[in-house]
């Protein structure tokens, strides 16, 4: 198989994963960019939402993986500054006398 055919195959796999709601273990690893060994650790310690319908094969719901990936948001400094400025403006009591 040529490199061009291989690249087309990878693009088709990626677009298929983007539309599927239920992902296999390999697809879940590919979708998140997490190594298989680390994903096994995350599933065995119940740190990532997953399903085992027959007790062996692991599946993921794409929406749950997205939610899990987007947890623990880090607020940018500009957003904190904006909120602080708004708070000070709205909560000023009197002024220097």
C-alpha cells in the first residue's frame, strides 16, 4: 500500500470516529490521543467512564470521553482579570473621603 493510500485510510478512520457515538478501546485511544497502556490503567482504576457489556471488551461513549477530557478547566488570567474588574466596579461602596 502506498503512503497516499495509507494517509487516505487514516483520514477515513478519523472521520468515522468523529461521527460514531460508541467507540471501541482502540478508537477511544486514538480519539483522545492517550496511549493504550495508560488507557488500560485509567479504565482498570475507574478513572475514565467506560463500558464492558460482556465483561471483557471495553467501549467508550464519545460524549462522555469529551466531557472527561474537558474537566478541570484552567481559567486564563485575562478572564480572571475581567471578572475581578467587573466585581470591583459593581461592588464599590463609597470612595475615599
